[in-house]
């Protein structure tokens, strides 16, 4: 599956060069945080930080004191899906 992703990205990069389409841009850290806050996965009182890199986005939160281990796992999956 990883090979397909590389081929797809390469195909997009080549088509953007040939067709003059804009290249895909990574979101800024703030845009990533905004997108996650708009998704309303976490309670509005939970602080959220994101760091965008070429190989992925790191998301850091503080655990809700009322959340149990399963809640944290579910929230992590929902964030990763977003």
C-alpha cells in the first residue's frame, strides 16, 4: 500500500508540473489545529497543539481528567481519521 501512495504522489507532482496545476501544500500548524477544533472531536476546553511535517502531523493534547483509557484511544483514532 505504501508503494501506491508514492506512485500517486509522484503522479500528482508530475501532472502539476505538466498541466500547470498548483502543487499540493501542507497545512500550517494553526490550520491543522483549526481543522481538528472544527471537527469537534475533543471537548472545547481541551488544549490542542499540532506540528506539521512532510511525513505527517503530530498532535498533542492534555488528557481530560474525566476520560478513561478507552476514551483516549477513541479520541486518538478519530483525530487520526480527521
